């Protein structure tokens, strides 16, 4: 399909939009006072592209679209010329979307929506960013963050930059990212979104952004200067050696279900852009009311154009795809080789980018962990749940823990893992809340605590959320350290959600998407600096020991002429784990000894004590080598190590 949207040149601007069903499309031009000054018919071509060239207008012009045709919502036809529509290929809009019930009114009932709608802005883009390899290596640390909540309370970020992309380029932010070893930031959605219709009456707003309308235009609240803000922030982070991954939503839009607003795709060609059942009803494989029809060429071209836009014009390193099975869905279900996924693998601009799938949606056959294939990395919720269960104290989890530490060969068979290991993410409880709340506390969301997952695999010590008791506080702090150490000891890519490195809490809220306030805004002044320093030490160790980052699956045999096996699994007494040990449901201790640790040719031992009781671990001894604490190399060398209570300890084998 041809490149669509608004393309200005020296003499004017050419506007193009696609629709197979519209009978008529008009271009509407607006002045600086938001008044509609012209309504111009667009000419339809044989390719279903409507075109119009307007002389004398260019950079900064504001416009919208109106489409007319059959109005039969029961058949997926929503044409209504009173609904001003935003160009799906717009690269900038002049204001945020604000929900209003009139946007969802039926034809002939709501009046003209132009006063309620953002206008697309004609923008001549800068020269493309110079091509470069992504700034991320296998096994790196991905740092997931919400631009707004991450920076709203940072004392060193200027007031005018707080809550925007520009905050991420501030030296204090960059220093923090480097301190904890971030390889790439993963930005939760920064494209233009709209609140779900139930939020305004509750006095709430969608702070996460997973309800997009236009896929290329950035939300003006996060990027007041549009794509230029993303481009300059990416450049600043690249200068510090940190990559940028965009979390993008191509599974649904904020036009929602049959009671949702008509904003863009629905009003232009709902039957093409959204999946529909044979009877005309919207398919809801996302839980949001609609599902993008990524198997349709029009939707596929829009997604690919959006990805290319962010690589070409901002230089981003990669993408994380929300509810990614939708990208490979057709009428028969999920296909890992669907045209859209295949195009991402072969496209000249996209094929070398970091591609990360959230491998589940709620449609039939929606759980696809491990099935996306190269080069996709995948969020590994099995790892997440197994680690939580082990540290919660569930029986029989030591084997599952070992599998996760080693790269999850059960999920990613072959020679290398594609896992993204994580323990907590934006969706669910924070790391600190995992060890402080056994049950969710979503009362602030206004849904009587019915929303969010009921099973969080979490636990608490003492009274929920309270830590006045010194013993309770000590246990919670220790459990957080153990969880973090487990994550940093796991092979393959790892992901940390912003603030979990210093004990952020959402007061037990495990679905805080609508809490754009102090519940989600990071408390930089009150952060746990001791925990943050612990994470920095873990990151430094992981950076210095390549075997921890290596996604290659372990064999238990020496590799490339090494003297030692790539891994040994031992009991705390130094004996090999046998079937009886692996199958003992009471076992809470394990030693993973990795060969070629990158420190003087020695090994690295990861000692896991999941018991409250202390334990002494016996380490395998080789002539000419000593074992030392990897995080405290100045400590005395010993052939054993006492682990006080629940903890993960790293030991390095070094030459005497």
C-alpha cells in the first residue's frame, strides 16, 4: 500500500487515507482557534485510497477527516459525517484525547464532534536517524517504566519536564539508570490514548496508556514537541549506552466495544481494521471491547508503518508488543508465521530490532508462551510464577526454580533461550507488595476490589502492608533482596520494573492503571537506598560475569574445551542433586555452579537458601583455586559459606 497520511512539500500538502467501505471522505481544515475553515472532498482511486492535494498549506496545518456511508453498527458499519476522525497515519496531534459521551453517540443523536476532538498536525519530519545496531545485548537488563509516574516526583527534574519524555534525558535520571546497570529502558505506551468511559465518573484517568487511538502520534502530555521529544531523549540515552524499547499496543484501540467512541479507525473502515464475528459483532480477544484485525492488509500496513516511523524518525532500538498473539491471529487462531510477524522478521528497518512479545491474550488459544520463534524474546510468566512460589514457600519448587535460573529450556527448547525473566511488572503487585500483601487492595479503583487478579502468589509477614515491627520489616527486606538476587542470577534477558530496585509500593493495588497519582508516582525522596545499592551491586556482578547473561541453554557438560561443566547442581552438602533430591517436596536449598564465570577462568556458585533457618553450603574445591564472596571479594576465602536465613549468595572461584 502507498504511504498514507499528510505529506507536505514546498507548495502544499498531499493528504491520503484508505477506506474500502466509505462512500465519501472529506478533508476538514481548522484554524488556530479550532474553527473549521474548509471541508474539501477527497477523490477515490481504484486502490481505495482517497487523495487530495491542497496548495498553500504545510507545516503546522491542523486537519481532520469525515467519512460517510452506510450506518449499520450491527454489521460493523459506523459511517457518520458528524464524527470528526483523526487520520490513522497522523504523526502529531494538537491536544490529548478526552473522553466525552457524545463521541459515542449514535448517528444523528450526538451532534458534531469536532469541538471535542484533537486535530492532526501536518508535520515535515526531520532527516532519518542514522542507522545503527540496537543498544542491547542478549542477557541485558530491561527497565520497564511509565514516563509520567517515573518522573513526576523526582526532585532534580525541572518542574516543566516532570511527567514527560524529556525527564529521561536528565543527568540525574541517566546516572540512576547506569548505577543499576540498565541495558535498555522499556517505555510503557507513549502514543496518544483515551480514558476508558467508566473512568471519568470515578474521577480517575488511565495513567498507563494501554488504550491507544493513533499509533504514530505521541501523547502531547508526554511529548509536547511530538516525535522530536522522543528523538532527542533516545539520542541522550544512546549517548549513555542505554537503548530504548517502546511498549506498543496493536491489539486494540480506545474505540472499545459497540458502546465506545468513534474516533478514527471505526469511522473510516471498521470492518477492515477490527475483527468481526460472522454475525457482525466485534470480536473481543483482548478484554477491551475490540481486536485489531492484524491479518487484514490495511491493519498490517498501519502497524508496519508505525514501527518504521519510530525507527526512522526516533532511532528506537526495539519494541515490546502488548497481547502479542493478536498480531498473529487469523480466523483459524494464532500463527507464528502470520504475514505481520513474518514482515517484522524481514523488513529492512525492523529485522534487526529488539522484538519482545507478551505471549498471551484472552482469545481462544491465546496462551502462546514459547511459540513466537526467533528473533522474538518473550515475557516468561512461568518463570515469574515459579520464582514467586519458591520464595513464598510452596512445596516441591526447587526443580522449577533451577529450570528458570538456567533459562527455561522447558519453554524455549533448542540451543538458546528467548526468555525475558521478570518477577514483577506494571501489571500486578510491585516487588515490595509481593512480600507485604497476601491479597490485592484495589479499593481506590472504584470497582469494589473486583478488578485485578485474585491469585498473586504473594505473601505477608504480620499485618498486611504494615511494617512497624522490626522483625516483620527485616523479613520483608530480606525477601525482596532474595527475589532480586534470583532475578539477577537468571540466565537470559531480565526485566525490572522502575522503582522495584528501591522498594516502591502501590499499597497492595495490583491493577493501578487508573491511579495517575501518588499510588504509582515513584517516591524518590523516600526510597530504600540500601536496597538500591544492593541492586547496583548485583548489576555490577552480572555485568562482570558473562555466564550470568548468556542465553545459551546449559548441558551439564564442559563446553569448548573448558575444564569444568557449564553447570553443576548441588545440594548444600556439596553432593550432586539426584532424583531423590530433585523430587523432595521439602527441599528448600540448592547450589548452581556455573563454569567459566569470567573471573580468572574460575566458576561462579549461586547458593539459594529458601529456608528461614541458616545453612552452611559446602563448595566444590579445585587445586589452585579459592572461593570468595563475589559481592565482597575482600572477605576471607573459604570452601564453605554460611547463609543466614532466606537469601541468595554469590561465590566466585579464583586462582590462589
